C-alpha cells in the first residue's frame, strides 16, 4: 500500500513557511523512496516519442467517440520562436498520433502557445489560446517573443479538431488586475451547467465562467487575492465542489464548495520545483494529481487521493527526461489504462524536444 500524506490546512501555512527548509529536506529524502508505475505487463511503462520536434505543453481531451486529442505548441522551443497551437489525435488509445488541425495559427511576429482545452456541452472541442508578441517598438529590444502577452482567442471545432472557427474578440481583454489572462488546463462544466476555465497573470490566478457553452468568458473569481498562483489546474469534484492546484514554487491547493464562486486555501501539496499540475478523476473514484518534478533531475510523478484531496499518497513516478520537461496531462481509457502525456527536451535515445506518452496501469501501480 502507498503511505498516505496528510497535507496541512490553511491554519498551518504560517508555520510551514517558517519551516520551509525542513519541508524541502523532507521532500528530498522522500524522493529516494519514490516508486515507479507499472504498465499492464507489470513492467515500467515505456516512454513513447508521440510527437517529435515540439515543445508541446500538452493538453489531453477525450472526444465522444473515444479519440484522444492532444492540443500542443508545435515548435521545438520554449516559446522563443513563432509557432501555432495544433491538435493531434490518437484513435488507438495513445499509442500513435496524427495531426488533425490548427486551432490557433499565429500571426506575423507572434506565437500561439498557451492553451486551455475541453469539450462544450454540445460536444464541440474548445481551445482558448494565448501567446506572446515579438513586436518590440522601434529602438527597444528584449528576449525573443517576450514583448507582451497576447489576448486569448476562443477557438471551436465541431468536427473533432479538423476545422476551426476562431473568435479573436470575445475573450476578455484583461483580468481584474489589469493584465492579459493566460489560459491553462482543462475546460470543465460545473453543477450549474456553466463551463469554467482557469487563467493567470504574473500576479494572480482566476477562474472564469461561460454561460453560453464556451462562446464568451466572464465573471472572473480570484483564487488567492494575496498570493501569486500561476498555471492553476482545475477539477470539478461533483456538486458544488472544485479543487485548484496553483503553481508558485510547488503546488498549493484551493477548494470551493459553491461552484467556483469562492476559494479557500488548503496549503501546499508538493515540494519545491514540483509543478505545474493536472487532475484526473479515475473511474474508481480516486483522484490523481500529476506534475513535473524538476528537483534533482526531471520526472513526471503523480499523487493519489481517495478522499477528494484531503490526503494524498507518496509520489508514484511515471517518466523521466533531461534538461527541460514536464507539464503532464492524463486521461483514462475504457480498459482502465491511463495515458499520460508530457514534454521533454531529451530522453535516453532521443535528443530532441518531443511530446512523450506513457501508458500505465493504475491498479497494478497503486497496490
């Protein structure tokens, strides 16, 4: 059995900040005890080079026919060059992938690389896509493609990602803190039927609402009014209950019991350099939180909870990479196997950016 970790409530956050050095040391010690996941054959999962020569930052969405869609950035760069958001499809449970379409083709001297994705209630595939401009004013220069953050586009497909309608106007121009919002993670429906999506800025994280099935996004709610929380991973637990795992240097949990209208801090759930996160509800009811562990190497790891995030298991390791990587996203197949996608700068035997995939068995791995 995997030992349960009881993470702190909000009341203990101050004590934990004082004890940060001890927390980091404890996390490092725990790393030596990390177990590897198992594939269906009982062996360590094979790391597949699913889409080559892309930095990816994958988001996974399962369509009604079981096709898995990966929404990715299509260039082998950490966003420092022009590029597009593409959709790739797997019709064989994550083993092979083919390009289907381009939700967000970039405009000159920009890239489109930051995404949130999911399905509308009518079955359409929705992608919110932001990115960066390289249009520096005359006489001014800076890092490539870091002049300013671009307003998101709302991209919609009714044919499984093959063709796209791109709405460049209806997304909010800026968040309540005055900065453009960067979409991240999954687009999900709440108890009230409205869709929710997370966005973040350099200062705060927000949850936005769409009451017209993804056409417009309004009513932003700040996740934490006092702290920076980047790349918020969002999941609907059922009823009015939601969780967010927000990144700074590690992941912090926030809970809502009123359908994402207000949020309460639950405290840290991972250690330093263990971010960003992604949630998946398994068919058996357990909750997975996957993340990239960038401390002392590069690994994709997952925590497991059977009480909707109140307590969590020790880490389970799925994959490794070298130099740069992470950003995992997972879906579960009808046969119970989990498909986890991530990106890596290189792995053993492959020295290029790529979207990697591992297919693993939660029953065999979590005994």
